[in-house]
């Protein structure tokens, strides 16, 4: 194990600090390292593996397309893209899709679309458009995106930054409305802030945002890259809040854990502002990605995964809530997604994750004392209970 880690670290940029294991295979909610030890994956690649590792239907879709054609570029049509965007638009209740690759690309694309809409439809003066974002946000790590981050690790030594953004406290609808002026073209929010520690806003927040943006003729852009596609017990977390944004930003699980697939999904009155040559991607909408993405949409169209995430999520949160006061100081989340604040007098989040790894459970820390649980939706109830048993045992050992 150590040799494999050292070979990697000798030649890779040190922009991550992974836990010390080397994964070799994965199936369902489990992965196996190069020494044959199995681990229950309770991170699911930040929700990119919502449907589990090596899902047979997704693998079948990928294999079938691999044998046909994988890349044509958008210089030509391909026979997989039309069915994919039609299915995804229907799933989201919209009529147009802009296919891209990574989540950060979807965010950047949403920003460009919002600015173009502001100039071409709303009538904002040239180069004056602003977009309102939330404190504590995480939308990716490109230069424009870190320009409106307040995470010093994301920003330090990467300036100068892109102008045109205003940040307000997350969950504060009044502050958001006060920040709107004649140059505001959009509000960009995570329905649940993931990297910040699975922060769930007040129940009336997203409905208030929808009302405010509608009244002020401002686009509401929902970054559902982590929260969407089944994770929170609904197709989108916006569904749980009873709101429909102007644009959905999707990624991660849209590629089924097989290929990077992302998209901006909206209606023609917004996405229709783009014209040929104004935005693009060589790999965006490629046949392999479209085939896998279409298979993902077909899984979600049944509603089974959303229902399973709701059911298992209720069980997970009930059990995690019982740990408050026993090494845990707070639990937040929706569906199969939880942020767990560890008593900082016991250990850091990283230390707890390392102890969980020793017991065969993989999780990820954030912001010092918080760990995140986001197992694949295919996880079994006994396996989920076992994972929480391991957390309970780790906390008991730390308190002893």
C-alpha cells in the first residue's frame, strides 16, 4: 500500500490530501483496496456515485456506446445527444439543455448565460452585470468561481479575480433582496451548501428567493451539482423546497460515476440567448457521455432512487441524531446526505475519518470538525446501520 501511495505522490501535484488507502475495485456501495480490504463508501465521490460503483445498467450503456463511437465533437450531430437532452429536459420540466463535462463548467456556463440574458433580454448596460451569491458557497475552483468564494484556501495567490459578484449571508432572503439593483442579472445558490458542511437553509428561504427574483426580473440559478439527482430524496432539492429555478446546474451523478457529464438546464427564453460560436466544448455532449447520461435519467425517471434516499435518509438521520451529546454536537442534512459536527475537544474531522477508515468506512471531513456522510443510494439498510455503528464506536473510543 505504502509503495503505491509513494509512487503516486512522487509525480502528482499535491492539490489533495487523500486518506491513505488505494482503491482497486468497486461494486455497489463498497470498494476494495489493493490489499483486498473492503470499505463501505460513504462519500460516493461527493455524490457523483449516487447509483453505486459499477451499476450494471450504466455499465451496459457505456459498453454498448464504446463499441460504436465515443467522440464526434459538436461540429456534427450524433445519435445519442438528441435522446439524452430530450430526456433530461423532461426530467427537469424544462425545454432546453446545454451539455458540458464538469460541474465547474456548468457553473461557468450558467454565469455566461445569465450575463448574456441580462444584456440581451433585460437590457443591462454593457459590462455592468452582477450576480448575487452566498457566503460560504462552493461552486468549483476555476478563476471566476473562486473570485466569489470566501474560502482562503481557494483564493490565496490566485488573483486578480473576476469582478461582477456580490455575496450575501446564506439563508438571509432580506439581505439578498437588498443587494439587488438595476444591474443584477441572477442569483446563484446551492439549495444546500455541501462543502460548507451540508448547511440546510430555513424552509422559507428558497421560496422567498424565487419570489424575490421573479419580482425583480432576476434569474434564479440553482447549483444542484451535489444536491440533485436523487441525493436528497427528490430529483432536485428544489423539489423538496417547492420551487422551480430558471436554470438548474447539474453534474457529478449525471455521469453515473463513469464519465464526466454536466449540464445547464432551462427554458428557451433564457438558454436561447446563446448563438453558434458563443460557447462550446469539444467533449460536451459527446456520444459516450450522452449514452451514460441518458441511462442515468432513465433510472431517475422511475422515482425509485428518490424514494429510497428518502427512506434510508430518515433512518440515517434518526440514528445520527441519537449521537448528539455523545461526541457529536450537531447534525444537518436531507435524504442520504449529512453533515456531522464532531465535538472539537475529542478530535478533528480528519482524525475521525481516519479512524472510520480503519474500521472499513470511508467518509470525508470539511472545515475542521465536520464530517460528511453521503453513501450511494443503493446502500443496503444493514450496511448503512453498520456504518453508523462504526461511527458510534469511534466516538465511544475517543470519549473513553
